[in-house]
C-alpha cells in the first residue's frame, strides 16, 4: 500500500500535466501537493527499519522491496523532488518559459522522479536497470527546454554518454546473471538482490570481477565518476536549475546506490579488496580532476558540477574504506543532497536575475540580493566542508576511516586536494558576493518577495546545521542498518 | 540436432554478427551503416530462433520475433527516414582511418578473448564458444561510438553495442528473464527515439549533424 502511495503520485502528476493543455499554473501546484504524498510515504517506509521489524515488500515475487538502504535513498529522492516541484518555474510566479515548455517540463520531471523511485525500491536487478535507463531518457527531454546550440550540445553528449554507460552496466548485469545461471541454473527470481547476496560466496570470482568492472564503468558514468564525468558540467550548466538540482542530488544518489548494491554482491564473492581498490582509485582521480577544474571555473553552474565531482570522489573514497567509511559515505550522501539542491535553486534564481551564468558577470550579490547572496554563501561554505554544516562531519568521518585503515598518504593527498577546492570556491564566492552589482538597487519589496520564494530552502539549511551539530538517533539507526546490509 | 553441430552453428553465426559490426569501420555512407546494422540484427534474430529450437524454449521464439520487428524493421525505418531528412553527408575521415580501425578492432577482439577466458571456462553451455565474439562486438561498438564524427553513425554504434550485449545474453544464459527482456526492449526503443529527436534538434540548430561542431561548451 505504501509503495503505491510512493510511486503513484508522480505518475498521476505526469498524467495530469499531459492531459491539461494548455498548461495552467494550477497543475504545478497540484503536482507539488502530490509530491508531498510521496514524501510522506517514503518517511513511513523508514518506520519498519527503525522499529526493527520485517522489510516491507510489495507485488508478485517481491517485485518491490524497501530495506533501510532503499528507505534512506527514498527519503533523499522524495525530499529533493518535493523541493523541486514546489520551486519549479510556473508555480505561482511569473515564469520565463512558454506554456508548452512548462507542460513538457511537468510531464517529464514527474516521470523522471517516478523512474528514480522505482530504481530504488526495485528488488530485481534488471528492473533497477530499466528504471535507471528510463531516468536518462526522461531527463534528456528537459535539458534542452529552450533549444539553443549549447543546450542541444549538452543534451546530445548527455544522452550518448549516459546511454553507452548504461549499456555497459547492462553488460555487467548480464554477466552477473550468467554467473548465477552457470552455478544454480535458471530461475525466475535469479536477479533479486537477496537471492544474489545469498549465493554470492558460491559465484565464480573472475566472472564477478569482470561484471563489477562493467557495472562500475556503467553506473559510474551515470553517477559522474571521473573519467566518465565529462557530460556533467555541460548538462548541469545548460539544464534548467530545478532539473540540475534533481540530477545532481537525487539521480547521483540513485547511481551510487546501484554501485553500492552490486558492491555488496561482488564483495561476497571476491572479498572487499578488489572493489575497495577500484573505488579508492576512481575516488582519488575524481577528487583530483575536480580540484583542478574548480580553479579554472568561469561559469558558476559548471562550478557546481565540478563541486559535485569533488563530492563524488569523496563518497567513492568513503565506500572503499570499510564499514566506517561506508557509514561516512552514506552520511555524506545525505548532506550533499541537502547542500547541492539548495545551491542549484539559488543558482537558477541568480541566472534569472543577472541574465548570465558566468561568474564574472555576477557581482555584488550581497548588496543587490541579500537573501540570495546569503544562501549562496551558506550553500558554498557548506559544500567546501566548513562547520557547522553536516558535510564537515561526514568528511571528518571519512578521514577518520582512512586513518583507521592505515592510509595516511591517501588521506594526506585527499586533504591537499580538498584544500585546493576550498580555496578556489572561496575565491569565486568572494567575486560573486562583493563588488559593484550590475542591477538596480534593491528595495524592500524585492527583498520581501525573495524571503518567501526561498522559504523552503531554509529547511535545507536547518537540516544541514542539525546534521552538523549532532547525529539524530533515527538517522544513525538508518545508516547503521544500511551499512550492515552492504558490508555483511 | 546434435550438440556439436549446434555449438559450431552458434559460433559461426556469432562470428558473422561480429563481422557486420566490424564492417561499420570501413563503410563511408550513412546508408551502409544502417544496412550493416539491419543484417546484423537479422542474423541475431535467426540465432535466437535456433537457440530456442535447441532448448525447446518457446519464450525465445517470442523474443526473436520482438527483436526482429524492433531492430530489423522499426529502427532501420526510422534511421532511413532520419537519414533522408538530415543525411546527404558521408562519414568522411572519421577520427581514425579505415586501416588503423581494422587493426584496432582485431586487437579489441583479441582483448575480448583474453578477458572472457574465465567466462568460457565457467560455462557449460554449448554456445559458450561465441562469448568472446559477443564481448568483442561490445568493444567494437564502443570504438565506433568514440571515433565517429556524425551523430547518426554514433547512434548506430550504440545500437551495435546493444546487439553485442543481447548476443552475450543469448550465448551465456539462453536469454534473460522475459519481463526484463521486455523492459529492456522498451527502454531501447524509447532511448533510440529520443536520440532520433535529438538528431533532428542538432540538425535544426547547427545545420549539420557533424559532432565536431558540438564544441561550444568548454570551461
């Protein structure tokens, strides 16, 4: 029942947007309310984990299943989805898009959300793959919402690179199935996670190593792990800001979820050193590419994409550092979701106000748009890992995990790269916050309007500060259970 | 039919399928790319029928029919329509010339043989001999995508990668569970349609489908 309440609202929302022609802003408002239902369902699905009772399942042959890892991801995805739909263009404020564009946006963004939710609760590896492939297709429709040379280029690169990547992930999935079938024989639920985990220790190690290589390359392309990240700056730079927010926080989390599930299976076959080694290497490369690209950034939306790459690197590092590292990485995932979505919404508003996404065109945010500037500062400072925001805690835990596993050199290099990223972002932030604004001077009315517009984002800030000061009991239980599932 | 004949036939057909994939590397006209893909898909559908016959698996017949309709009829029709609208360009001088491409594809197939040794040894199916060819096709498809300059030929390369994976599924596991197969086919069709739409967009905004023009977005 809860699963229906989770998956149906975005589907109904998409249908509503499809049926109502031409687009009316009431559609946007109703869709925002529907997303609240999905959020409530996701929170309710966390309940069984905290109570320690049976994992809820749904459908014939346990088609859908929500254990603690899934529940964690569900809350992240529905949280950002609600934020996106509430702050979407065309919902209660004058939009810069035409009704046709807004209708297309509402249809596909809701289908995109539904696909992500399906990927996270699917019990079957194949169904998860289908859902993730569907997310590529649906998001590709919205990136070029306004058809310009740049947006067409960005979306072509996105869809080509992502589709090739997903095809390789499918190759890895088939190899995993091949191994299972060679061992156990054909079976209808061979591709279910619990079944795979149960027989993992009997599977052929060489085949699973090869399968994981394909899976990591494939889903890693979707997550944006270097060197397969090249579509990210283009896509995030050209897509409308709410979509960038959704992609950089929720979709990224879903891709990492897929890698994590497979890691659990492959670790059961070959032990953890193989997957850990791969993840550590890729994490370090991602962090390195991100740190140096941040120095050269000229466009603030692309800067946020490189910041995503930096955090991708950190999360990969965490996942490669054993149970403590995995705990830290999952916490970092939550914090990153909160911070990244916050900053992308602000970036969208700034782009509208200044008419450009180049850093050098944006000056004097604190004088022209104090609330926007303030949130920029909060968001970027959170992203570079300053206390009292949650990212500081999770980064600290990752470091701790690294030192506990006697990897001082690795942690030293990580810290150096983080420092480079830190300095670069502060430099860019300074240039944007201070200086002479190229807008008219603000009046009280403008400032008041902004306060209301960004009210939902203060929830993000509050949660970031909360997670930076303490680790609430429910969150800790959820994370601990998730780590147990993955590192058994 | 006895097992050795079946094994040899499946390996032969896999080799033919790989051949059509490699043929993409020296053809120049867009129409030739679509042709090669069509032939490759037809042979793959035939292989699905043969495996279905040997395994007495009715599901595989159904999968073969879906496969045939999708990849030999529907997708090539869309591709041809696309080619008449935006084509008229030849894949002149891809990033790597024909001779080097063929050498590279030979190396890729060799690499595939090395990588898939554990697979072939782990399998007990009579069709396992063709597994390296399937992975080789995936690599060749990747190579095609990376080295082409026209958006349409990149899409054909992607479709070839998908064929390689389908071949791998057939040879290694006699097909994947039907519901997954259905979903995958649907995804594939939708993905292809989206790419098709984008090629129209590219043609509309850039007046050509030369991906070298897609270089505006830098740092």
